[in-house]
C-alpha cells in the first residue's frame, strides 16, 4: 500500500467519525441525484419522440432492473469484503477478493447478456407491451442487456474506491455521464448529418457510450490504488474458496434489491384496482419519496465503508459510533423531509402532474406515507450496517418480509377487507416500514459488537 493510500486508510480508522460520514455520504448522494437527472433526461427525450417510445422505456425498466440489482449486489458486497480486509491490513487478501469479484462480475454480466437476448421479447410480452410498443421495448433493452459486463464491472471497480474512502470518483463519473448524455441522446435519436435517426435505440446507444466512459474513468481511478497496482493474472483466475466468499456477500444483496422491485410491483397492482389515476398518483409520490431518500442512500455507502473498515482494524468502538452518527443523521434528515413533504405535498405534486384527480390522490397518499420516512432511514442504514458486518442474509430476510410477504397481506387487509381503498395503500406503507425498522434495529443490536465486550475479551 502506497504512502498516500496508507494515510487514507489511517484516516478512515482515526479521523473524527462525523467528518468521515459527511465526506463519504455527500458525494455518494450527489451521484445518486445526478443518476436521477440522467433517467429523467432519457424519459424526456423518449416522450419527445412519441408516446409509444416513452411507454417502451418505462416498460423496459423492470427488465433493466436486473442489472441495477446485480450492480448493487456486487458493489455493496465487494466493498464490505474489501473494507474488512484493508482495515485488518490484509492488502494481499483484499486484492485476491477484488480479483475474484471482477471475474464474477464479468461472468454474471455475460449471463445477463445471453439470457436477456433470448428472453427480452418474452419478458416484454409478459409485462403487457403490445405492438408497436413491444418492438420498441426489445429494440431499446437488447443493447443494454448485451452490455451487462460494463455495468457490473463498473460496480466492482467503484467498490474498491469506496472501501478506500473515495466516493468522489463515482460522483464525477456520473456528473460527466449525465452531461454528455443530455447532449448525445437527441443527436442519436433524431440524427445529425450522416448519422441516421435511431429513435429509442439512440437512447440505449447514448447510455452505452457514457457507461463505457464511466467504466474507463473508474478503472483509471481504481488503478491508482494499491489493490490494482499489485493485481496479477493469478488474482483473477477462478478460486472457488474466494469466489464463494464473494458470492455469499453479493447474492443476498442482489436478492434484497430484487425483492424491492417485487414490492413496488405489488403496490402498483393494488393501486391499479383504483384506476389509472391512482397508479399515476403512486408513481409521482414514489418519485418524491426517492428524492427525499437520496441523503440516506449516501449515508448507506458511508456506513458500509466505515463499519467494515473499522471492524477490520479492530476498532468496534468507531464502528458503533459510525452507526450512531449515520442513524441520527438519517432519521433526522428523513424526519425533516417528512415534515416538508407533508406541508408542501400539493405544490410538489403539481410539479409532476396537472391532472387534478392524480394530485388529489397523491395528497392523500403522501399525507400518510410520510410517516414511514424515518423508518426508511433505519431500514436502509441498517442494511448497510449488516453489510458492513458481512451479514447480508438477515438484511435479505427483512427485505423479503417488507417487500414480498407483508405487502399482499397488509394491503389486502386495509384496502379490501377494511374497505379503506386507496388511503389503505398509503397507511400500509408506515405499518410495513416500521415493522421492518424495528426488526432491523433488533438485528443491529444483536450483531453489532459491543466495544466494552471486545475490550474485555482482549484484556
């Protein structure tokens, strides 16, 4: 490990925790905000092409969500493993784990590419797309699925940066990608000079171009760490023992994210019982919730790195402090966000829709759903803590309960059995979320080492 890198590693285990949380969380949250702008830009240009194009991009999202989930799984899982190993001073071990993660990400990306190429037309039909939308869904999603390795390898490269305390490189990459994409999409969609008009394929082509640039940037940044400088061919050759360690972290994380997608689909299905306006209201409210969640998601990245790094270094006291600071910040920010959204929900909804019925239903939904905002912080940050502890399976079980088991039961009880209608959907969110938060809090207390116990054991 180089001198500057050693200094950075020492800083993660010695610098004041509040300072480190802020330094790691703010760039991470900024990257996620910019990613939202990226997605909105693509939707805007798709809508400018045709209603069918916008429908195609929206319909393709559940298919692309597979790549999102796998990228999250590889990124979080690998970062936790590397943080522990680097914190313990086991740079060689960290390098070997990183090499296996790079290999597995490449293989998983190829599997996504092959399976996606064969299954995209079928999935488009299962999602209810009909011609001509179905053809545009396939034309848009096939290039993205085919480039699966680009996305997954980028996540593993960023994991090395996160584990060494660098969340700025991803922010810079996403900022550049968002800017370039905003200018490139209309050129590829509508054509320019010798370039033909590609329609929705142009959106996919722009996405791939900026993703390749993002991959190159992250590879260059990761290449400046000690992990890459000592990486050899032997490190990326298959090693079943190390690969299994990586998969034990990656797969539960990926499945947790997939469970989130299932949960969204379940709620959407119940909302559809109340008509298109209810579905639209839920979709708009979800966008507002996601914007409020951005700081908490940034705190999640900081939590994984700091908990893993300090536990690896034998500093459970700092790991516990990291959890306390992150939870206090997350719950505080989400509570403030809940108050602001509750007071301003009507004008906020007006930004996204002019339909009076959608706005009316959205006001009802957000008026109750904001009660879940602090619980979201506990669940999201708790998952980061468990990942930092290298215990992703309990977080997966909480995710399955929150997104797959509870929603059908609670939504049916409130919406159908009690006859609360659309308001029942909104009320279900805080009930389910607080149950998940209480469970997550219990898991943290169970698994997080107590500094005094560790000190007594070492004495």
